[in-house]
């Protein structure tokens, strides 16, 4: 059974290790630092958009995923799909929380060449309610090649920050298509 859940991302470096503040400011034709915090939010949003479109990780971060399941008794193994490929399978931590709030670390296996890990039913407590998966994804080695797309997306977000029509598919996707990894549904 494939589980779906929510995830949070904690950046170990900011998005600015990919695009510097000076580069962003120059691209958006800003002379002062008045909107710096807002523009950095736009930058993180643009990086996130590009990562989701590419199915690749562009910034150094730790991803923590949470999965809840209503049924307390399962009779089959569970599978969890990664949003990004992990950098090292030994760095994957999976913990299970039971109904009493006790957390236990369980072992997992990842078939070679897949983006799915398997949690065996025999390793789960009978009354588990949540599985937490934490890992560090591998950063795309050609990530600097998509910086123009990130800057264009920042410009698009900045230009269209007021309510209005949604922009049509732009040349941003054309730049990103060369680097995109298609995943099975």
C-alpha cells in the first residue's frame, strides 16, 4: 500500500547559495534593500516551483515527511515515495509513533533505482498512528543551469503579485524541460 502524507522542508543553506541577493536584486532592477525579505520569499517560492517541475532538488535541505493512517491494524507492507531522490540511503530515518505517543525507529529497505522505500508490517507496532521519514535529498549536479529559470520565475511572481490573470505557460518551462525527470504516477 502506497502512503501519501505531508512534508516539511528545512533548508540547511538558504536559497541564496544558488542565487545571491545581489544577482536577484540586479535581475529585478532594484536599487535598494527595501523589499529584501519579500523578494527572498519569492526566491524560495521560485526554487520550490522549479524543484517540483523538475522532480529534482536544487537547494541543500532536510526533508521531513509525515504520514498518518486511520486504520490501526495493517496486514501488508507500506511504501513511501520520496519527493526527491535521497543522497544516501543510510541517511534515511524512519520512526513510528503509536497511540500512546511513543516513538520507535524502524528499519526500511529501498529497492535499487527506485524512489520508494518499504516499511515492513512486522516492524510496525499494532497501534501505530503516524510514520515520520527524514532524509537529505541529493542536490542536482547541474543546478546552476536552471538559475535563469529561477530568476525568470522570481520576476514573474514579482510582476504578478497583485490579483489578476494567471500568466500563461512561459519560457520558464522550456528552460526546465531539458533537466526534468519524469516520474511515474
